[in-house]
C-alpha cells in the first residue's frame, strides 16, 4: 500500500452515509479524497481536482455515472483516468453498459472496504509506469 500516498481519488456518490464511509476508509489508507454529491459536481471536480482515479455511482442526480464515465473516457485530457463504477444495481445490463462507457471496473456496493481497496490498488498499480 506504499503507492497510495499522493494518489487522489474522486468519489461521486449521492448517498451521504456511503460517501462518508468511502472517504474515511480511503483517507485511512493514505489516499487524498475529493467528494462530489451529484453528477454535475463530480464532472466539474474531474476537471478541477485532477484525480488519479474516479469512483462513481450510477444513479446520481444531474448526470448518471454512465454518462460521467463516457464523458471522462472520450475526452483527450481525461481519458487516462481510471473509472470504477460502484453501484447497488447488480444487473448484467448495467455492468455491460459500464464497460461500453469505458469503465475500468464495476463493483456492486459493499461495506467491505477491503474489496474496494483491492480493486483500487490493482488499477492504480497497472497505471504506474513500468520501472526497471
């Protein structure tokens, strides 16, 4: 977990309790977190906070998570930012749409932070330049 220092994660989540839980758990694991409570605020935060990774819910006020993911992944300036879709919707169609929108991972919401942290660490590890 030594690589987590200085990594900024944007959390886009409208559920206050879940947003706070994610913020606390990620911060406790050395991540710098930025939070947004709806899709429009989240998209603005992508542009202003320069996150290393975005975690977004699907069902959000303003813009849904699929649209946010698509807007990030189809923008030359931001397409390198990994996006994790974290949702309570566990339908195959949602996962398939997330993949078509460019999501790097699809996770069904859980309070087991180690599952989320494991996915984050794997994605960030593959984003690191290869060192010799």
